[in-house]
C-alpha cells in the first residue's frame, strides 16, 4: 500500500511538471464601436489683430507679449490731443448757434405779437421763422459734428475684444501709427477647430453629426464632440478628406497643437473579443488556444478590429469558449495545461 501511494503521488507530480500553467477567460459576444482615428492640428477661430483706427502717436502700451488679457481690458492709449482741440472748437460752434437760435426765437415771438396787433405784415414773421429753422438745422449739424469727433476720439483707447494671450506686439510706446497699422495680435483659446485628415477610402463612412473624441498633448482632458463639417474636396497632395470638429472652452488646449481624433463610424452589436495576448502566430497562421479537458486545442482564427487591448475574432471561435490568455505563447496543439487557481473559478 505504501509503495502504490508513492507511485500515484510521483505520477501526479510529473503531470504537473509537464503541464503549462496558464490563465484563461471565457469569451462572450459584446457590443463594440467601429472607430477610425487620425492625427491632425488645432486652429484658432478667433485670433484678432488690433489695428490703429486713427493716425496718432502711442502714448502708452499697457500689455506685453505673452500676457493673458480679458475682454474689455485696455491694450493701448493713443494721443488724442488733435481730437480734443477739434471737439472744443465744435462745442463752441454749438454754443454760438444755440445763442443765435434763442435770439431768433424771441424775435419770432415778438413779431408775431405785432402781427396780431396789425402793426406789421405776416411776411416779416414768415421770414423770421425761416431763419429760425435755418439756425435749428445748423445747430443739429454742429451737434452731429461733436458726436463724430467724440467717436473718433474714443478710438484713442484700444480694448481687447476677446479673452486671450498677446501673441505679438509690433509697436511700443512713442511709435507713430497711421490708420490701419497693427498694434497687437491676440490668440484666443475659447474657440478652436480640429482638422483631421482621413484616407479617402473611408470617405463613405464619414458624415456630419458622428461622435468624435479628441485628445491633445497639451491637456489630459478628452473632449467628446461631433463632426461639424467635411470638406467636399479631397486634398490633392495627400489624397485625404478634411474632417472638421469644433472645441469650445477647453482648458489647456492650444491653437496650433497636435490633436488626435477618433470618429465613431458605427457599432457592432455582437462581436467575439479576446485579449491581445491570447492571439499567437504559428506556421498555420494566427491561432487561439481553447482549453478542453485540461488540454490546449489550437483554433485558427480570422481577426478584425483591435481596440483597448482586445481583438475581434471573425471566425474560428464560438461564444463561451474558454481561451488561454497568459502563457499562450508557450503552447502547442494538444499540450496539457494547468489553469491558475485564481482563474479556475
């Protein structure tokens, strides 16, 4: 009895030594997204260049290159002395015409009283009223000139139209500017546009409204948006289709940066997926090992999509098969295996 027991223990030990320790998983049908990815670039949609709207000297620049600015912040102050003098002159003209109009109105009222008493003719009053209307129109024109000068004078202060960062500042305090000369360029991060080039072969799959996930090296945030537009013309140089998606208010995203876009072009409701390490290359082709009766049975498979560390199996396996995960590279057909106890359940 002792000898027989020893022989059985030795046989079991030898069997464990000859078996390969593996981990397994039971595969099932699962829904997966059909995705297409591309690497493109980000474009700033709002990058205004502020220019002088009047000929004047720069009294003071209030910002520097690389400085962050807010909408409405003062950027530069121009010399408005000439417009101040013109405004004073125009205001004096308004006061002069107002005095003439007041006097003429009194004359009309006085002469009208004389007409009522038949001391003078109505023609005299009509002439006075005509002159009064002339003064009214001249006063209106003078006030309009004051408003015009005030409007031009307001252009001496340059304000930021959007939130952003000062990209360039070609002028400085003391420089003389002509109308249209650039003062600063502001780069805004609020509204960005991603340009994603895709091969022309997948053009029929792409359309506006598809979900697209965007990533950029300057931020850890993944932005999910939709395809806004697809350029109708294929690029002559790269034979690619330009897919456009907009990004608004993303923290850390930079104009000009690289962007990776993944477009969800469809969904497979039931696909057989196995881990990447389950697939090995053998002389027969790509194979997966199915565990039955403590042995690894080689199954030649046809693969499809690859995503998130998983591979789609188009043929060669059935749902609920148990396949080898870790250790598949050490197996051959009909090789004995021992399932790791943590995975046995």
